[in-house]
C-alpha cells in the first residue's frame, strides 16, 4: 500500500464517485458512499476487508441521495455513522423522499443517524494524514470540500466538476452562493491541487482556473 492511495468506485444509476482514501497506516476514510446496488456495496466492503484497511470516518461532501445511499452498509459493517455539515442534515433525513422525487422510484433505505457535524476549518485525521473541511455552500447549503494540503488533493463533491460546476436548482441550492464559494474557496487552492469530483473524471485546479468558465 502506497503512502496515500485513492480508490474510486463509480456507483448507482447517477454514476457517483465514492472514494476510499488510505495511507501506510491502513487507516482509511470513506468519502460519499453512494453505493446503491448490492454488488456495489459488496465491492466496497470487499475492497476494505481484502486490503486489511481500518475505516475511521465516513465523510459526506453533501447529503444528496446519490451520495449517501450506502451509508447503511458502512454502518452495518464498520460501525461508522456519516459525518457532514449540519446545513445538509435536512437532506439526509429526506433521502427516501429525494430518491422518489428524482428517480421516480420508492425506496425505503434505513440510514443510520448522523454521527458528527462538520464545520468549516475542522480537521479530520486518519493515519498520518489530515483533511481540512472547507464549507462551500451553493450546490447544497451544507456542501463541503475535503482538502489534504500535504498530498495536494481535494475531494470536491458536486461543487466542482471538470470544466463545470454543480447544479443549483435543487432544494435550497443557490447560484449566488455557489459562485461565491468558487471564488472564495476553490479559486484559492494551489494550482497543482488534484481534484477528485463527485461525478466524472478528476481534474487539476490550475486547469480549471484556465478553462472552467465558472472560475473566470
């Protein structure tokens, strides 16, 4: 296992990216477990167990349904409750309603309660690494980034995509707040920061500053 390893699982009908991040200590964090189908859930649990990893945090960049589907599986297998900004608790509590509204299917997932509410500037530790919580409202009121300065890596959820940004037409989304978050937080990250996005391919902050129309 290398010092800082990011494993991507692209899951559920919306092709959401779930990340398992670990280091040489074998401790890991799970970011945005949106696993929906049984084979997706089994693949994530199997990867963790087969590599001898010890999950210590289940982190949520935000609480839209496609990013939290698998929280019950992580809780059942590893005893971890999801950690998120309190601004998105209302979304998390309405996951089944979100699913019905957005996908047209009735789903009754029994999700665990929120474990810890994250605030802007909080530090999440695992192994020898730290992730800094950066509050970026807009796509949702409680959206956050998880930034590892040492590894020049950020997990952006649905705030920033490669050459695009997240939608703001969902409940309590705000275009004004998203654009403020982009200029106040995202644009001030170092240019060589690797961005692991909530959907689609990863990117680099420098490329986004040069070519993303929403950062100009």
